[in-house]
C-alpha cells in the first residue's frame, strides 16, 4: 500500500522509514485513536493530530490536511497517507512525529523490508 501510494522515496524517506513510523505511532493500527492532554486526538495509522491536521468537530483545528479525522481511520489508509505526505512536506519532515526521532531517525531500518522484495 505505501509503495503504491508513492511513499518510497517521498521527500527522501524510504518504505522502511514509513514502516518504522507507523509501528512506533500505532503499531500499524488504522483504527488507533489517542487523546492528548491539550484536548486534541491523534487518529489512525500515522496518529495525525486533530489540533493541526484534521477536523473532528471537537474544538479548535487548523485542518491543514483538509480532511475529517474519521477518514484517517479507514483500512484503505489513502486519506491517512495523503495527510502524512502533507505533514512531511510542510512540517519539518518526519520530525513532526516525536516517535520518529526516538525510534527511527538515524537507525538501520532495513529489517522492516528484509525479504519483502521492496
């Protein structure tokens, strides 16, 4: 799915980078939701935050991805991928996700795709 959606090499990030990010954010769960202390909620496989990136009808949002947060919870993940690409393009790359720096950045992530033929 990630490769088909143009994620491999997008803004310099490999499929392994994206897999590490999604593992550390949601453990690949497209239905994941987590509530933050500021009242916002993170949605989907990429844990996209409602304060900045999507609209959930629960107070302030910039809705920079121009998407309802519920769309980020779909199994096909197309809306989530589109929004994650937007975040990477316009908000300091994958550093927009704290877990990226903690678990993925600067590490050998080749094991994520070892034997997959990607």
